[in-house]
C-alpha cells in the first residue's frame, strides 16, 4: 500500500493507482453470474411461464463505475482517516449503504450524521460524488483544507464547460433539469464565476413554453418569478436576462425532450430577433450523456422488438435516469419501478413507485395469466447483482431453482 503522506488541501481526480487492489472486492460486491449468463445467451432467459428480455444497455455506466471504484480506492489509501461523501455517491441505496459499511460517512442527506459533519477538519478526506459539487461547496471544503477525491463524471464536466462559456460571454444558461438535483445545482453554480451571469432551470417542455411565451409576449414578472423562485439565479430579471440564451441540460434527463426544448427556444429567439441576429442571441451544444442516451435507446428498442407485457425497471427511486426509463416504457406497456427483488411480493402483488409519486405503493394483478413476456432494464446507478436478484426472484415465484437454469 502507498504511504498515507498526502498533504491536506490536495485534490485527487485520478484515484490512487489501487485499481487492482480493489477489483476483487468490487466484483464480489456488485457483479452477478445470473446477468453474465443472460448476456451470454443473447440477453434472454426462459423461466417457466416467463420469457425475460434484458435491454442491451443497462446498469452501471462508466462514470458510476469510476465513482464507486475511487471511493473504494480512497478507503484503501486512507484506512485510518475519517472519510466523508458530500452527499449520496450515486442515487442507489444499496451502493450508499455499502459506503456506510466501509465507514465512509455522509455530510448531507438522509445518511448524514450532523454532529460528525459539523466537526470536519483538514485531517479528513472528502469524496466528491459523480454529480459534482457547487462552486461554493468546493470553495468551503478547500478553505477547511480537507483532502479531496473528485469523482465528478466527465459528462457532467462537459456541461459545466458549456455553462461556464455561456456565462463568460454574457449568455443566460437555460438548463433542462430538476432545480433541486445535486447535478443541476452544481451546474448552475458555474455561472457564479462571472459577474452579472444568470441561469434559469426548466423541468420540462411545459416550463420551457412558459419561458418562450414570456420572451415573445412579456407578462406578469412577479408571477413569473414566483413560479421559478427556486430555479433562477439571484437577481434574475426575465425582462433583461432572456434575450441571450445558451441551452444545457442535466445529463440524466430525457434526451429527446432536451433537444425539443433547445429547438423551441431557438425558434422563439429567431422570431424575435431574426435570422441575422440568431448567432448573437442563441447557443446550444449536445450535452446529453451518451450512457443515458444508450440506456434510453435500448429500452425503446426492446419494446419495439418484442411483445413486452410488463417492463421492470430497477434503480433508486431518486434516480433521475431510472425514472426516465420508466417514462419511456409506459408509452408502450405496463412498467414498474422497483429498487430491489423484495419489491416482487408475489405473482399477484408488486411494490413499486410510480413516476412523479413520492411514496411506494402496492399494485395487484401486475402479471397477466399464462405465458408472460417481461422486459428488464436498470438505471445507470444500479449494480448488476440487483438485476440478478430480480431474475432469481422471478424464478423463485414459480418454485424454480435459478441454479439449475445456470
């Protein structure tokens, strides 16, 4: 093991060269022989009356893999130091619980211990999550002098670069995202680097239309600001700061909607300023995460290729990219968002969380009678072992031993 002589205040972005040292632990914690078997058999498996098709792209993306690996490397590198995460490493409860099991604590959120968080010192190590952290939070941690391990995803950094450039050139960033999501808070904070730079966050096409209508027709400014009170920068004035707009997005949003929003904003500014001025009023770049896109495309493909009766989507209930996989699925079939195999209560009952709901519910008669075709996918923060456990549970519900299938 390397010497633990790192100085306080250092920032590590490439791990500690301990990949081989933690590989076995990671494989044991997150891999699945069941998933490996399904992949080797053209992404399908037959279990009694169930035929299960697994989407071609699912589960951990590169950014999530990297974040988890760096967290394990950090514990290996600093076995005797207090280690904290600024918030959830990724939006998956099982992964975050493993962080706690390694004595990696949380500074904020449902897993946090407020007393420990308040006692942060320069001798502590802080891991920045895949979502990144805001400009202010990074400055605070640097001022304390903590050793920092940055796992921010490269796709998120790409969005930050775009927003930074918008702000530098005096453009307001219009960000397709959830204003209270860690990633969007970190992204919008990039506008702080320049005086008089601003942002507005829109959740969906409906909110984008509200912005476009204000650009075209004006309106009640106070009402507009009350509606977007949590989603705009300090000092934002829609009469001033909606003339030059640069589009960006939270990387886990529905990619098609992000593109439609950008197109609608461009159309609105074209109508207001004309073709000759559009390059001075509007900018956009493709900041959609390729892993998010791949998983969304894979769900669309499996629904088109097979007569799916039921789609099971596995992932944390606060995972944005997982929720969008459910939304896509619901256009074609019944879809259920579950976080692990315990949600499959029986062949009759399932515990799940509907899109836009804040609590789980139990649905009856979720499986049709007779032969059933089940689609299966998982969000980018869902480990393979959780997917495998779902398949094993589907076998168990029929008194089939999955070991005999494998």
